[in-house]
């Protein structure tokens, strides 16, 4: 994981050298292990790089990297299947001078051009200058784990991992009043009518699952290379066989994400997702650079503190637990710094707690953290998915009756104390009883469609931005095994009832990991998000503003 920057000038310029150095310096926190710059012979293209060494720590892997006297790359991220790809490329006649995934990516691009993106299991944002075609090829990973911001300004194309690098190059920092107002009302930095609308005018983000090509004359094209077919729920496996396949794909994803030449640990919130990762890591601890270390945030005297469940995982695995205890006063002291790194506002103080967990990992010398983000979105982990699930049952199963809905509700009422879920079930039951009498059939919003929207259309991308900025603030790297695209596609192919069943969310995940998880976590009834005592913190520090208003003061 690193920081990247670049400039393509569409007219002669003698300012690229100073500009690319300012850009790269502004994101030095993303890569403390090295700095590199490159300017093309004609002086019209510049690439910059800040290095956080993860794979191949030698100088052979430094960037910008050149290949075949034709390509120059600046790359941020990891290609987890680079070993398998390197073997295939070697058999096809390609030679390598390093053990890095960057060089593998360059060779694959030479072989397949933009089609190479289909072969990658990874998180990435990169730009490759083609000296023959005189064009810059840029791409971003499928789900948006790695950022890519860009701007066309003063007859130039600028790009970077963070917006502060564009501002350092002279791109104006101008707030978007519409999104400021939207955040103040809703707490979301994305407008639902256009999730790619920039928070700052004139600065865009290359959308995840897309590539872009910039020509030397300033023309450019953007194309999508990946999508999820959420309508194709064609898995015919029995539930038991589906659990086996789910576990196989997860283990493949996890072991690939362990590939590292620096220490690997994990964050642990006490919830199902992070606990599943820690408990599955137990069998690999001690191999290569995999450390039995977990990093968690605790909240003193807070009823939603997850310490009990964190301790259950530690008892189960024997891992070494490290804790940070954020307070309201510390949050206020650190908020300017957190906002500097985040660059856009965020909806809750949980982002500060995440920031502290990354800081804790840095203090203990662990560079890579495995995390559980993405599981809720692909496996229906939120209770808000239940209305769509029940509506799908009503519309897609001819024999599904209101009496069956009543059975679902009775099970939910018995198995969970969560009042929101009960209210959801009651409203759904009342609605479908009415619809059952009226027999009107508007097209339902299916569960998979809701999961698709959460995974690909904004909500998950917000979480990924928070994780990237918080980890990079402390030059740490976060890896997410639930976002292995083959695992994601498999989950979308499953019947709804493999994901939501009789009041249980993420049902297939619970069943698959039942043998490694503490029972108190695997079959835990209530879901508590990663939630600090935000209101208490605001009150105790004398802040009378709403969270949105308080936060926006740091972005004006």
C-alpha cells in the first residue's frame, strides 16, 4: 500500500518537476519507506510515488517502475494472486527482476492490456504510462478499497491517492454547497441521486470497477470492467454443500491476504465478522509473518462496549489482545488531524475509534491488519434488509402465505430481543396481510438488489474510504478477505434463505464457522455495530452542536 500521484500536461510546461514533488510530499504519510519521481522525455508526463514496503522490501521493487522500455507505473495496493499470475506469465516467456506484485502487474498489462483487470484478485489504484501509445491507463479495484482522485485543470490532468495532493499542485479547494447541506441533514457525504458527485467542486473520483485512458491530446474515455449480476441467483447446491464452498472460498481469500514480508495482525471488534477472521486465523498463526496479535477499541463504562465478546475470542484462540481506550477529550484533541486525513466528513465517532486502532497497531509494529468489512453488505448483516427479504418471499414463492409470515415473526419474536427487528417484522406482517387481501403486485425490491446497492452504490465505499484514510494516517495496510470477488459473486448466487433465515442474519456464515467461533458470538441474538459513546463524548466535552454541525466546522 502506498501513495500515488501524477500529471499529464496537454501543452509544453516546465513546472511538472516541482508540481509532482509537491504532490508526492503532501501524501508522505502513505509511504514512509521511499519516494520516487519520474518525468517523461518530452516533459509532459510526471508520476510520483510514496512507498510503504509490504512485498519485496528491496530496491528492486521501488516505484515508479519501468518495464520492457515501454511502460512506467505508479501503483497503490496489493495483487494477492501475484504468485499464481507470475507463474503463468513466466510460462508465457516473461522475465522478472523483482519479487514484487508491481512487476507482475506490468507484465500482465503488456500481455492483456485492460483485460488484465479481470485476472486480478486484489485492491488497487494505479496508472501506467505507455511510451508507445503516448497514453496513460488508470484503473481502480472492483469495490473501491483504494482511492483514485483526479481533476482536469489548467490544461492538465492531475491524479492522486488523496485530494490534498491535487490541492498541493494548485487545483482549487472549493466546497460543494449541495453536499455540505446534504451531509448536515443526513450525515452522508454521498447524494443518492449521484454517488460520484464530488464533495469539492472540480475534483472527481474514478469510480470503482472502472478504468480510464488519457490521451496526450487531452481526450479520455472511461469504461466499466466489472459488475455483479445480482439477478442471477443460480446456485443449486444444498445448504451443507454451500457452506463447504463458502468456507473454501473464504480460506483461499484469507491465505492469499496473508502474503506479506512484514508482520500481519488483525483488528477485533467483538462482532461476528472480525471474530470469524481471528478464529480462522488461529490455524495459520506463527507461519511466515502472521502474528497472533489483535487490536481493539474499548469504551469505559459504556453499555455497548464489546469487551466481553473480545475476551471470548481471545480465550478461544489464545491470541494476544491489545486495547485502546478512546475518550471524548482525546477525540476533540485529535479531530483536526482525523479530518485532515479523511478529507470528507463522516457520520459518526466510530471513525475516530478506528483511527485509534490503527495507531495502536503502529505502536506494536504490525504493518498489515486483516479486517471484516464487506460481510454485512454481501451476506445481509443488517436488520434493515428484512422488509425486502419478506417481500421477496411473498412475490417469488406462490405457496408462501401470510400464515408463513406469521411463523417468521413468531420465530423472530422468540429469538431476538432487538426491538427494531420486531418492529420491522410487525410492519411487514401488517403490510403483507393487507396486500394479501388486495392482491396487487408491484415489482418488489428484492433482497439481492438491496445487497447490490449496499455493495456497489455508495454505503460500502464510504466504509472503505474511512479504512483507507485511517490506516494510511499511520502507514498501516488493511486487507479485507470478505471482498474477494469470487466469494462475493458466490454469495450473490445463493438463495435468500441461505443468508437470512428465521431471524438470523448472515446465516450461512454462522453455520460455516460454528466449529471455530465461540457460541456466544456465532449465535448472538443482537447486532451492535462498532459504536462508541458519541453522545456522551459530545456532552462531556461541552459540545452542544449536532454531530454533523460539529464535524462540518472542521471542513469549512
